[in-house]
């Protein structure tokens, strides 16, 4: 398993979002699909195992996507779909909204 330097999630941090909500347990489990950022791309990881003590999900890259268009890629900057990875909780990120082709520049949908 290669070491991945995940991007900082910033305002899209899953951990920060759920930190103060006692009603939601964002702890992943086998089969969960998590998102993170890697060198400007969105990476989805399918969880095989979760190390609760370390706060790290172990799994495989399920998808790599362009953050603006949503276009799927097979690889990016040395990371490929299917690669085993470790994803720390503090690097998990919400995925950005991607505009549909039918949306206009102002964000309004076509009628």
C-alpha cells in the first residue's frame, strides 16, 4: 500500500461537520464509500476495514473524478482505481456539487 498525501478537506471536512452532532455517527464500516481529495481530484474509497483507535479506513480506490466536471478518470498522479489506500478520518471530504449539462451559468435549470 502506497502512502498517499491526501489534500486538506478545508470547509468540506466530514469530521468537522459531524463533530458537534451527537445524533450522527459518521464512523465508517466495511462496505462504506468515503470521499477525499487527492491533488485536486475527488477520490472515492470503498472501505474494507476501519481502525477505530487510529481513525483510519483501509480500502480500495473505487473512483477518481474531476472535481468540476465529475468526469471519471482511471488514474491521477500515481493513484489508480483499485489501489489499496489508508484514509484518515480528518482527510475525509464531502464531494462538490457538479453542474448538470442542463444547468445555465446562473445555476437555474432549463425549462
